[in-house]
């Protein structure tokens, strides 16, 4: 079965640079979620989209933005990167908005140096 | 906002022993989900509990949702090395689709 695809899998950036993470949800899933997970931490919800509209917003810094496109893929744009942004970034997708179980992608490991 | 507390933080067991992790919420939950994350992997959905007092089983795993819908537990019978990982409970809270507990990291010694 098709799973959530994230790219790139690994990314190294320097402070103050920008990064774009991409997420391709499971086919027919209409909802995408973004999470940030620091080492040894639980996933922290950043933002979600349902049918291409932002649905919920969590602890996403103002330096970050995201959108969902007409083909339902989503991109997380991160600017003015800081050392503390180094983390695993997971994208998850689901059906039926926020009511269903979420399927997580493999994650993008971002390292800011 | 809601806080989801999970204990223990770590658990080391001998293969064949049982394991239980507990999740407590400061507020009533409409539902609770459980995820497993293997080392170096991503969270994988295990189950969703919705009804008060609900009990669900998946092979050696038993999931319970408290009567007040504020706590939940995951019990694994006769652990195997394949059970190694971090188990998270998670529930919705206001504008957050899922608030995760801190997780319980399970180590199984063969």
C-alpha cells in the first residue's frame, strides 16, 4: 500500500538559511499534518490542512509557513533557520479531517549548523 | 490546554515479561489514539479508542479507555524483542488534532 512520502529525507542547512520540506499524502487522503520532533521528545503539532485550507495551527513559529496544493501535497517553508530548528519533521495524512487515525511519513531530518 | 501525562518514561523488561504504559489527561478526551515508534522510525498508528470503558485487543496488546475518558492504558503480554520502541498515547485538544504524551520507551532484553 502507498504510504506518505516526504522529501528530502535529510537536509543540512546553515543558520539563517531557508528550507522547504515536501509531503505527498496517501492517495485520497484530504488532510495533512506537520509535526516537529526533537531528540527524545514527543511529536509537536505544527499545522494542518484540510481540503487545501489551513484547518488547525499549533506551535509553528512565525518564521515557518506551509500550504497544501491542489494535488493535496504540502510544503513546509522554513526561513531564518536557527540551531534549535534541528529536528525530525514528520508529515502525516488522514481521511475525514481530524477524526481519523494519522499515517506518518518517514520524516525529514533537518540539521542546522 | 490539555496535558497528557504518560508513565513510566522508560521500561526495561526481560523477554516474556508483561509491560504496561499508562496515559492520563487533565481533561476529558473525545478519543485517544496509541502510536508506536521504533528507534529511528516514524510513529505508527496502533488503535483509536472512543467509548468510555472501551477495551480493545490486538494479539498480545490490550488497550483500555477509562470510564471517565481521562485515562488509558496499553498492556503487552509476553513481550518480544519486536516490541521494542516508544509507545505514545495522543488525544485531540481544542485546535490541536493530536497532543502526544511524552511516551514510554520500552526495551526488551532477550
